[in-house]
C-alpha cells in the first residue's frame, strides 16, 4: 500500500484544488510521505500554508527558494518520489505535459520524474471533450502515464457532465492498487448487483427494493485486493464510478443473464449478489395500459435462473458465491440453494434481522460453504461486510 511510500503531488490551477488538501491528509494518514509542488495559478484556489501544514513538508512553487537564489532542485524531486500524482490536472497543464513545455517547477519536476506518473483531469465537460485535450490525454497515456478518470456530476460552470476530478479516496485506491498487487492479483472477478426491472408496459415494471450497495461494496473490495473486476449492475441510484471496476449497466433479468453468460467463462471469481426477478410478464404491452373498472390479470413466466445456469457451467478452479435473502427457515433454504446452484459459498441475509437486507447501509450475514462450515457475523456497514465476504473468498482460493 502507500504506507512508507514517497508521493509527490502536483497541484495545478483548478477549482478542484481544494480536494488536494483532503488527498494529502488521506495519504499522510495511511503512512505516506508527501511533498507538494504547485503552479502559481494553483495559489488562487488553495494556499501553500494549508498543504504544507497537512503534508508536514515545505510546498514548492518557484525554481528558487528565496532572494539568495538557492535552487529548488527539480531533478532531486523527480528522483525522490515513488509516484507522482498531478491532481488536479488542468487542461493547460495537460497540454504542457503532452508537448514538453517547461515553464514552471511542476512541469520541470514532471519531465525529470523517473517514477510512475498519475494524472487526474479536472475541467469543464466541453474542455475535456475538445479534440486537443483528448489527443493530449491519449499521448500522455501512450507514454505510460496513468489517467485517473474524472467523474460525472455538477461542474463549476453549472453544467452537468464528465469533468469533476476523481475524489481523493478514489485516487488513494488507485495508488494502493499500484503499490500492492494484493492476494487476488491476476484474478478476474464478475459481480452482479442491484435489482432487475421486468417491463409490464412502457412505464411500469416488476422490481424489488434492492439498492445495489452490497454488490458495489463487494466489487470495490475485490478490486482493492488486486482483482480485475467487472460489475454487472441493474438499475440503481449509484452514479459514481468505482476505481478499478468496469461497470456494465443492464435493466432486465434477460439482459443480466446475457451479460454474465458472455463473461463467465473467463472469470476466476463470480459473486451473484443481484436481486434478480424470478418472474416477468409473459407479454409487454406496447402502449401504457389504461386503468379500467375490470381487474388486470398478468400472466408471469420464469426468467432465466442465472445462478443455476452459471453453476452448471462452472469449471474446476472457478469459485461462485451466491446470496440468499430469506424470511423463514433461513438456514434450511440457504443450504438447499448452496447445493442446487453448485455454489462454493452462500451469503445468507434474513429480513428478520433489523438493519439487514434491502435499503440499509448495514447488513448482517451468515456465510455457509460447500464443506458445511458456517460463520455468523454481527451487524456491520456494508463496506465492512464486503471485507468479510472477500476475505472468505481469498481463503477459499488459497486453501
């Protein structure tokens, strides 16, 4: 991880520079040594005093320290760092990096750096999409620099789109993944999350109350442990991207089945945490069904049983984890599902436990495996539950 690593942070002129204070604090808290280099325009958005206080190191902007002409050695700085992170990276700074323009200390350090360089763009959506910016980013990546992609959201201009600098905790995750390959390095993982919506007509659907929070937390923790993760997500209110996770959005059970079936063969780990509808309307009305005085009868047919289908296809070396959300005879139903779906592990939730199941930021689980081992856990945040589940996966893989 970043503990004990030397991180050189470059801050350029952008309203997102306020996030650099949070980033420095997180890195220092995790045990990294941090030095900061700022452009002159970055001073308009955050003071060197703030960043020097948080980093516990002087913040550098000029080539010389004072009127004596003492040199701030950009070569030594470039050689000192284990990684350089430019966050925020403005359009102006990206252009200079891409074309070797060296008119400030930050650019001189960048051109001297022998360590990996990460950059987190921050700008308005039209600037980010401009062909010159796209070309500059592509050029930087072709040289081995790593882009930490910007997020979608409200921008300083008032517009909504992609251009927000990645959040500080996302940047730290990228660095942790770089410095620590993790016990799941080289493994590919597939995670399903959220509900599915089965259309009745163009405006109505059959669904459930799943928020996707549990599946998203598992996907992120698998990535944190070094896995290459694909998240197949049903409709959720979660819009933020997960560092190191490829997200595939689907709506219906059929779409989720097709997305999983195409990818399953290449996966080492599959975690089926989505709340997939068991039934769908036999026919979807082309137009909105109008209210009438008579009863409305819907004929429902079974959807693809994704867990059963993938369980049949499971080969030696693949590990499949299922979920069981129960309201009665919980352990009996979970054990039956564990066997019938050919799971290696099953995560049991009970709606009888306060704070567990849909719509909560917490969960209370019981883990059962194919060897009849049972582990019960207390009520925890879903992020902590995800750690428990992924730890069990790692133990299974390395058993």
